[in-house]
C-alpha cells in the first residue's frame, strides 16, 4: 500500500505583529513544509490556513510539488521522512526549521 500523497513547499514568509517572531528583529523566514493532500488547491488552502494561524504573511512560494513527483536523493529522503510522516499521521501542515534573518544583518555586510 502506498503512502498518502503530500505536497512539499519551500516558502518565504514574513512575521506580523501578532506572530511569535518580533518583526523588529525578524525581517523574513525561509522554511519548508509538508501538506497532507494530493490536491494542489487543497494543499495551498491548507498551507495558507497554517501560516494564518501562526500570524505569518506569505512572501513567496519557491516550490510547491507533489513529494513523490520529484526524484529526491537518498539524503533528501532521509532528511524529509520524519516531517512528511508527521504530516501524514496528524493530517496537519508540518513545518521544518524556520530560518530567519533581519534586513539589518544585510546592511552590516556592506
């Protein structure tokens, strides 16, 4: 029996004043997530609901694809297996590490 379909998204987000991230300290967030759905529109709707619940704003969707439609390396599969399985088991959108940055960090590099 094959596993239920999941969508894999890589996204750029921005915190709002009500989020767990302080917008004065965090300008942006880059992360990936798994959405337990085989339907593109349902997956995007579930994703939008998940970020709204966390008071995050979508800046850009870098990737949005059915997990099984991509030729993942064994290393990628190892990295993603637990999070994908969690999404399947819970029926919820599951996010990976939230990589944050502050625009002021970029100014210091100049």
